[in-house]
């Protein structure tokens, strides 16, 4: 299909300047047949998470949190629309009222369900504003509620896509020509049409779903970076722009924790060989990074991925016997039970080590359970470095001033767990 998908993240449209630049990007690229996917503006997902928190533990403050959501968007539309009687002002108020009605009338104590119903208003409001502003500036567009297209199961906060039904819906509902404005991150479950979400940072995944189902030419993710860099500039002084990355290499980088591209985004694109571009939002004519077929990495440089605040857990049997499959199987069941995201595994005959994210603060519970059957030691607040295509000098420089707790090396990847 002669269409393309553009995705704009919350950082790009965090204010009126960003919304105006979104139009500049569309006009500069000269694309006429587009699906434009937009995230919630700025840190609005975080603001709506506070509404969820108040729903469960502090109802007295919930109206103040909702007012914060309203005020933030009202400031933006006041800058965008000179006429304060423009319909967008009533549309914003209508969406805020719908949010208010939900928190007042809903009785569910299912946190994940409530989360999805509340947080989705960020995307609904941002796309309503952007659709109206494009129309105001003469860019005809169609507003599409993505929940009428992307259908999922009821696994709230991390829903699984019903690909067959979703594709049927998209082919029927998405215009083949012109500009369509729709939401990232959100969807709806098939049986009762309650809102679901696709996991945090799921807007990139939404772009891939549209691309796959509509067989588009390519996808462009517009970000506040030049493209995909070989390291996070917040943690590394010298970084390089990667001009081209193969699907496989990009999936490897995402697997190890590179945050520029959402891990789930790449797989549907690879299946249909749809190219993904990551480009700078304020320099739309720059080439950015292309993820697709061809050379593994251009330029071929080392890529550094850093994960802070990790926990290194080391296990051994109480009687120093071998750590066999049944022991390790029990360990993984517990890691799953206590929601520990495993980022590294290393085992020997009598020991087994994992480096995990203690995101849900359940380390004490996990350790207590493990101690029933195995010997446990652990280090908190460690850093995990993953380096692709490294050389010895770079690894030595990386380790300067740090205590190395664990090293694991394969043909193309070195992982280091260190104490800073």
C-alpha cells in the first residue's frame, strides 16, 4: 500500500511549539497518505498515573489531579487556537468530564483495569488536539479512535493483539488516502470493548501494528535525538549515530535494553521487511537511522547499553551438589512469581547467578522463598553493561574505577556486572 506511518512521541508534542512542528514535519516531508500515531503529551501518562493512585488510596485529592491534567492541555490549546470559542475547548472539557465520570462511577478494584481506562485519556486528548489543529491550519485529516481497530485480550496493561481481527478492522476503517490521526499505546478488548494498553512505550508498537496490517512502505519514529546512537549520551561522553542497523542487530540491542526502539516493534516489521526510520523531530530533512535489510551495522562500532539499579543474585545448593535443571526450573518459577525481569544468566556446576530488575520491590520476598531450598547471596544497586562488537581496550576503559562482580562473553556481546 502506498502509505507511510509517522509516530510522534510525548516529548515531541509536549507543548504548543511541538504541535506546530509536527505540521512542519508533515509539510517538509511532503507525505500525503499517512497514518499519524501520537502519544500522550509530555509527561501526561505520569500525571494520569497519579489519578489512578488517588482512585485507590486518596480520593480527596483526585479532583486536583484531574484539574492538573485539564490545565496542562488548556494551556497548550490556548496557545494554538486564537479563538477561545473554537470547538477544541468543548472537546477537551468533554474528555475531562468523561474521565471524571469514570472515577466517580466505576466500582472496580482491579488496578490494571482502572489504570488502562484512566491513562488512555492522555492519548485521546493529544490526538483530539492535534487533529483539530491540523484542520485549523488547512491540513485535512481523519480522526480515528484506535480502539475501534486494534483488538486485544483482557490482559490489562500489557494486552496481546488479536492480529486477524485487528487487520480486518484496519482494512475496513483506515482511509487509503489522506492523513489519519490516531492514538498510540491504547487498544480495546474484543468482548466488551473496554480500553486496554499495549505496555509502557507501546506507541512504537502501535506504529508497527498499523504498518504490518496495512502493508505500508515504511515507518518513521520522530524523536528528540538524531537517530539511534551507539550509546546513551546521558551516560557516555562520546556517541556516534548509527546510519543503518539490520533487523537482527536492532532486535539484539532492544533485547539487551536499548531504549530508542521498543522491543515488540521490530518483529512485525521484520516479518514483512518494512523499513523503520528513526529521525530527529526538529531536523526532518536529516537521514537519521534506518532499520531494515542489509548491512548489520553502519558504521561498525561498539554499542553500549547500561542498566542501573540492578540486583545480582547468586545461588548454590545447600549441600554443594550440582545445580541441575530441576533446581534452575524452580528458581525461574520464583523469578516469574515475584516479577523479576532477568537481564543476565550465568551458571556453573554448583552455582547459578542472575542479574535482575527489582522493579516491583519484591527482593526480600524472593530471597526468603529461595532460602528454603538454596544458599543465596546478592548485591543490590549494581550496574549491568552490555557491549556489542566490543574490543579489549574499550572493556578495560569501561572497568576503570569499578569493581567487576561478573563477566560473561560471547562472540559479539560482553556483559559486565559492576559496582560503581
